[in-house]
């Protein structure tokens, strides 16, 4: 039963991430800067890995 919820959860997370782009979130591209800010604010880091060919 839990495996059937995974696609629904994945869609919900994806839609949240896509809507965040429209809300003017300032994404950081420097990992060390993001780590420092995460430690300072106590918030987690969201990492996105891409491979562009």
C-alpha cells in the first residue's frame, strides 16, 4: 500500500518545486554558501543534480 503512495508524493513534491520558481525564490548555486546559510538558519538544503549533454 505504501508503494502506491510514492508516485503521488513525488508529483506533489515536483509541483511544489515548480511553483517555487514562480514565487521568486532566490536559489543559491554555490554549495558552500548554501551550507553556511543552512547552518545559520537551521533549514535543510535541497540539492538538484543535472546532466546536460
